[in-house]
């Protein structure tokens, strides 16, 4: 059966998901379509469900600002989605909407080959929460830091700090920028503090991505620290969603990742 897939968001024109999914379908000989659809930002839960059923979708990816809304709209939650409180993948099965979060495992796939023990997450939004949960589950020591205190209350089982409380003498194997600072062309915190934190790290990971290096990745690079940006996570979360859409076995993940990465190089 041919699949009808899409990604919803607002804004959405910048999305690389249609390119990745369409190319992977072609390479694997699977029948389907995938498009980017912009929905009004104030859509309700009922309107979202009507949209899915009325357009005949078999699955969809969900991006900003609809992940929390999607969480409330689905019939059933699978995996870490319930704990995270956000859904980025929905699959229609037997007229029911099944919700998943592939952001968290997608991020872990990017870093699991490394021998890391300690992680500093800068930012306390939805992505930070997803990543914090998967890293705790995998046995990492996690510290979450944010500019303001309010959102830090959502983080359980980890140490939390304000940016102003960060000690540059502390050492972390992995430093993650989970803020949106890079989209604004800025660093998540003062350069002098960030420099010292990155200088002791083994990897700097920015969840955002741009055509050129983000300011966070550029700073890490000048310090000789390995860096990755959000395209890696985008590929892995997309590939995990792709397996759900087509009900494919986990062993095909590496092949889907290969094709999605190839799509972005074209």
C-alpha cells in the first residue's frame, strides 16, 4: 500500500525532511509521498486530528510548535513519548493515532559510539528534556543549565544549574547546545565561560543547524574540539520515524540513515 506522509510545522519551508524521506523511499523501492505542510500556529487538538483523518495521511512527522499538541491528540503513546510529554512522529494504525518520540533515541544514536560519562546540556526546553531522559536511561551523569530557573523544575533525577552558576573549572565529556541561540547567530552563554567548558570537552553538539557552522560549533572548532550539528540528529530521528511509517525491522536503520545522509549531500 502506498504511504501518504508529511511533516507539519510553522514555519516549515526550511524543512529537509521531504528530501530525506522521498530519497529513502526511492532507494528502498517503497511507494509513497512526503510533503511539508504549514499549519496555523493556534490549531486545536481536534483540528489536528481532523486534518490527519481528512487528508488520508498514514503517518506524519511533527516539528515546532506542534509537538506538545500532538502529544495530547494521539490515541496511544509508545516508548519515551509519555515521559517526555512531546510527540514528533504519528502513525495511523487501525484508525488510531499512535504517537512516538524519535528525537531522544535519534540523539542517542548520534553519540552512542563515544565513551562518554558526563554531559552538560545548555537549555531547558522540550529537546533538552527528551535528551536528558534518554541519557539518564543510558547511565550518563547529566547536568542541565538554563538562563532562568522556572523550566529547570521540569527536570528530575539530574543536577540543575543557572548559567550564572556554571563553574568553568568543571569538566564534561559532552557539551550540548539545546538552546535556539544558533538560529539567532549567537552563543548560548558568555564566550569566556563557554570557551573553558568546551576546551575540556571531547565533543560539542549543537541541536540547531545552518548551511554554515553554527557559532557554537565554530567556537568548538577553533578550540580543536570535535563538533556535530543538528543535521545528524535530524537524520537519525527521521530514519527511526521512517521505520515506524513502513513497519520495517530495526536492522534496516543503518541503511535508511545512509540514504537520508546521502540525500542531504545531493
